[in-house]
C-alpha cells in the first residue's frame, strides 16, 4: 500500500468500502472505520451482527475507498480472523481507539484483515 495512503488511514480511520451483497450479488458502498497499524489493515465491528461481515464471508473481494488525507480506490481481499490468539493480539490496538471492553471484543466482535488483491 502506498505510504501516503497508509499514513492517511492511520490519521483518520474513516473510509468507504464497496462490497458485493451476498443475496443480490450487487455492489454496496458504505462508510466504515478502517484500522491501519503495524503494516496491517483491519475492519472490525462491535460484538453485534454486521451485514458487511456476512457479505465479506460470502465474497471476500472489496474495494477500499480512501477519502481523508489521501484519495485512492484499492482492490482488496478480506480474511476473517477467528483464531482467539490472533484476535487477542489485534484487538487491544483497535479497542484502545473505541474505549471498549477487550474481553467482549475478543469474544464476539467481527474482525477481518484486508490485503491488496
């Protein structure tokens, strides 16, 4: 990922993603927080049902639209992180930004790592 884009995401985590809906197959663009740190990029959501998560499980391809501090449309792939050890390593950095309970996030929050396609 371009260093300017990574710096923009680290400074302002709000971006858009375009995903494919699992039922209709059509594209859907939405605003979401993107967590970039330690050379990795993540999507995470509070421990409640998330349609973006279900859609990315069905089709892990997406486009990341960076819009604050830099502009870029980056084709990416999502990988669900379900291993408790890996989740416990990632969530402290995300929860710190969101003032949440780390145990609640590790137990039930949605977590995906994004890599360039």
